[in-house]
C-alpha cells in the first residue's frame, strides 16, 4: 500500500532560529495541516506538513525523539537529521494533547520495529560467524548490502538515490543485482505513489487557500459593513441624546408656562370678583344719589312751607355740594 496518512490536525508551524538557537521563526502564515504518515513496507513513521507547494515539515520519527509540551497550546521536538527543532502552536490544549499522544504511540511503534529488526539481524549474522574457514566470506544478502529496513527509514531521499547508484555498480553479482533492482523498483513505485499523494494534497491545499481567501474577503466586507453600521448607530445615538435634551428643555418651559397661565387665571378670577364688587358699589352709589335727591327736594319743600326763604345763595349751594361729596364716598 505504500505510505498512507494515519492522523491529521491543524497548527501553526515554527522552527528554531538556526543562528540564535533560542527564538522561534514562523514557517507558515496561518494554521496548516500537519499529518502523520506510515510506510508499511519500511515500518517508517513521518510527520509531514505543506504550506502551499513548500514542505515545511518532513521529519522521520525515531525512538530517541521526544515531544515536549512547553505550554497549554505549544509543543516541540528536535530532529537531528534536519538539524533543527520543530514547534507547533495549536488552537486548543485538546489538539496538543492528542498530537502528543500520537507522537508517543508512533515513537513506541518505531522502537518496537527497530528491536525486531535488530533481532532479525542477529539471527541472520549468527550462521555467518559460525561458518568454518576465515578466508570464507558470508553470503551477500539484500540486508547486508542495503541495510535493514529501520536503517533505511532514517535515510533521506538523496541517500536512497545514492544507494540506487551503488546497486548499478558492476562489482555486484548478477543474482543479487536482480534482487536489489526489484527492491528499488518497488521503492521507486512507492516514492511515485507518495509523490502523487503529495501532489493531490498540494492541489487540495491550493483549492482550500482559494476558498479561504474568498471567505476572508467576505469576512472583511462584512466587517466593513458592520463598522459603517456601528458608525451610523453612534451618530443616531448622538442625535437622540440631543433630541432628548431638547425635549427635556421644552417640557420644562411648558411646565413654567402652565404655572404662569394658572397664576394668570387666578388673577383673572380675582379681577372678575373685583369688577362684580365695583358694579355693586356703583349701584349702591346710584341708589344713594337718588335717595339724596329726594331728601334734598323734600327738605326744600318743607322749608318753603314753613316760611323760610329759599334762594340760590352761596351757603345753600355749599351745603348741597358737601352732601353730594359725602354720598360719593
């Protein structure tokens, strides 16, 4: 079946600064897919991650590797083959814990595979050591020429190319060359399969990038629209505060005018009462004037009848004037 992905997650990828060996340098602009791959033909576990068309992680898991959690969302492991330290930043502690558990699981599997291979090597080398005759050489096998599967698992693609070049040397026996040629044909087919899978993953990542860019553009447009709406609402809120203040002032003025109008109405009622009283006084004055005239006329008649001389002397007119003035008051 060749190499297959067995677990995937998403994280931000970092590498240690090769100069300072202290600072982290981001190798991805955003969270990318980080996957565990397993090659059942060689019992090899690898961690692979692509950022676009660039492989930012290509790390073969060996038994001596250690994954360390440095915080709730960040973990790291050293890779001596790549001469670097990889770091992963996860979105949650749960994703970090799951990745660390898988790392330990595949690390143990790699260790067990290595131990089994070492036992196989020991069983294979025992007959050769017990064979008689120091001048006799042990028979050539594919393992003695190419190394064990575990040794090949820690070799890079360039080392595989060098091994293929060595196979083509004319010093190898024909039978072993044929066996090794078939083996490397199988390796080449596996590499082609892996290359096809990586190409498919690259195309999928490219499509995802386009989709993410479209979503980002949509989110930016939505954020701009919401920002404008917030600005409009803030303006409306300011206008509402001004209207509220103006309304409060108008209500206060209305209350003042209503109080003044009430005072005026009370004053009008008081003046109406005064007018009625004045009219009554005027009526009383007219009545008294008429009564005074009657009394005056009766007095003059009485004086005339009793022999008093009535004329229009000054004294008489004065008396009459004083009587009229008294009546007005």
